[in-house]
C-alpha cells in the first residue's frame, strides 16, 4: 500500500511541484492538495491521509492552529514545509513542539530547482513520517544517490588515553526534537559536556537550541567552531555542517566541517560518533535515539569498541525505531533503555558510574 499524502500550502507552485515529485517516488501517493486548512479539513472527510505536508503561513487558518487541532482530534504525522528564514525557523520550532515530526524547507527563489535537488531527502522524510505511525510500514526503495560513510570526513583511529573528563554524544532524527527536550530539561548543570546531532535543516538549529535553552537548567546552544566542550553545556550541531569532537591537550573542542553527505545527512551522527571514539574513547557516553534509517549505528559501534558505554532508546519509547534498531542489530548498543531513563545514565556518566 502506498503512503497517502495530503499537501496543504497556499502556493499553487509548491502544491504542483511537491505533487509531481512525491508521485514520482516509489511507495508514495499524493491523494489531494489544499490551499489552506479549511479546504484541507473538508477533503480529509473523504479520505484521511497517512502524512500531511503542511505550510505554516496561510490564509483563514494558520498551520500551527491546524496542526494543534489535528493532534488533539486525530493524531497524524505532519511534516512542516517552511521557508529558510529566521522567522520561519522560530515558528517551525512551535510546530515541532506541537507535534510535527519533521521539517522540509523551501527557498523564496528557484523553488522547483531546489525541491528537485532535494528529492531523495524529501522522499526519505515522508517515509520516516509515515513510519511514526506504529501500524504503518514503509516500502524499501533503491537509493537515488550513493550513501557515503564517515571515511569521507575522517579516518578511524585508536582513542587517546583515558582522562577524568567525560563527554556525552547524542544522535537523533525523526521525533528527536521532542525526545531531546524530555532529556535535556531533566539534567542539572553539573552534567558532563554534551554534543548533539539532530537531523535538521540549516537555519533551524539555532532556533531549536535557543528554545531548549529557555527550558533547561543547563545551557543549550548551537555549536561554534573551536568551541570548548564544558560541563553544564549542550552543543547542537549546525544544520549543513558536520560536527566533530577534537582533543586539544586536556580539553575537548568542536570542529565544524564542510563535506559530502554521510549516511545521506549533514550533520551526520556517524561522523560525530567516530570523532568521539577517536578523541574520547572510554571517557564518552554514546546515545542513539529515535529516527529513521541507520545514521549513527556504525559510529556508535566504533564508540563501544573504543571503550565507551553506549545506549539505544528502546522501541516502545521511540517515535521511529529505526536508528536505535540498526545500532542494536550491529552490536553497537551496550544497553537499550526507555527515553525516561536516559537522563539517569547521563548523570551517571558524570559521576563515573558507567
């Protein structure tokens, strides 16, 4: 059965382009489109979609209000289609906190060309959103582009000798914005330094970090190149840049790096985890959480082989049990735990209890 998609956007160009691209994807079918949520609700009475692609700024009813209504009455995977602007990023954070599962972006210029180039990512995003429904399974498809591993960014090597400094590395994707909020808001300022890759487009990671910072006792910010990793601070990888952990004497530092997509992502969890294995070894705690695909599975295995304790979020608490499942199958996970238990392990890492 195909994944039935409804597109809600006030731009006729967006509706037409997205419809053409998604209908060309194996296992995906656009059943209808609507210029605003009022029209969408009328059409949904005839056939309820598996996934809704939703614009935010629309006439008659805004996307956030529509999203909240859907989540309250008939929870359905919603992918936000947002503009690459600071204002768009801030509003999109509201949508993610209201239950949207992912984001796709649209520029103000050359929309059709941009979406054509993003076809593979668009297809993966829709299938990941559909997988967030426990009764729904997505159909495997042949990748359109080659899938690179972390070798294209940095080589694997033996970890440095053990020190007393610890670092926590977290990787997540679909459903991760809500999962990270549940974890980080429960941490005290005494926790070890935390480095995070959340799959998210450029310009959205700063707004995401700012929102989390307003909710947490620890400090949460978008990472900067050469920034020190220190206790009580969580650094989130910039959208569009790979984030690596480097050792500089007795300190850990961040390196932001351009490069090709790794495991079809930039930033890639595999890249971060390999760098943590190389630089921190047994001084690290690795955590892989909800998300589609296998990004991070191989990197987490390298962390475990380097002596790190590694955690996979368990199936029952994941929005999408994809990345943790692949890591577990690979033998990369020391222990699977529920989302609610992850803060305890992070605090234990700081006390040397792992």
